[in-house]
C-alpha cells in the first residue's frame, strides 16, 4: 500500500511552491528531496543537533521535527534565502571573513539560529549568543570563532564597521624572549 500523499503550497524563501510529498515526511525531507534546497542538513533527525535549523515565521525551528503537511501558510526561510541577490547576509560575510566554519556541515543551522537571534535582538551579548546557539552542535570547532562571527555579523547588520581581530585570524603573538 502506497503512503498517502499531501499536496501543499509552501512559502519558502519568499516564493510559493506547490509540492506533493508523503504525509509523513518532515519539513527537512521536503526541503531537501522535493524542493532541492540542500543547504539544510540532515543531522541526528532527533532534534538534538540543530543542523536542520530553519526559520518558520521568523522563529528558529528544527525542520526534522516538523511535519511538512502542517506548514502551509507559514513563511519558511532556509540558508539559501539569507543572501539577497549576490549580497551575502552580514552573518555569512562575517563567518567567511573570520573562517568560522571548518567542515561547514553545521554552519547553515547555526546561521539560521543566529539570524533569528539578530532579528529579535540586534545587539546581543556574548551570553545571549551562546544561549541562542545552545542547540546547535559543531564537532569541528571550539565555538570561539562562531561566537565572534555572530558578534561580527550583528555589527555589520547594524551598519557598523567590523573586522576580525588579528588574534582571531592569526593567533596571539609569540612572546618576546627576554634578553639575558
């Protein structure tokens, strides 16, 4: 027996898209498999890693936990919808400038969680950034550059000049040996 199919019009990245999919498919599966938006990544599929984070009506949600059949009429934004034309979102620019992504697998989810934070709070403290990203796991980094990149993206989004600290790019200077 074939699974029941749903036909829904989903608004994804500002565009209405009519799509047919099995009713049991998650938003993650429909975004990737039916709509070809592969920036949103499969991670744990248990809602524990944050890799599949997208925005729904401006709020960060784990797309692996949302049934696609239930999102009609909601605005979904994926990492592909962050940049405008050829201009990167300030968070994307700061992540690239700072080298905040290593393998990059977790980066789309982190960018989406951070963009929800900045939409609600354009000037977050380091503690607020940590709290907003607490559900996003990265297995490659120590999170320092990620936190700095979110702070840099916030500054850029506010129209401020921002450059990564030299220590963030090159490490701390070597100590000068004392003369004997």
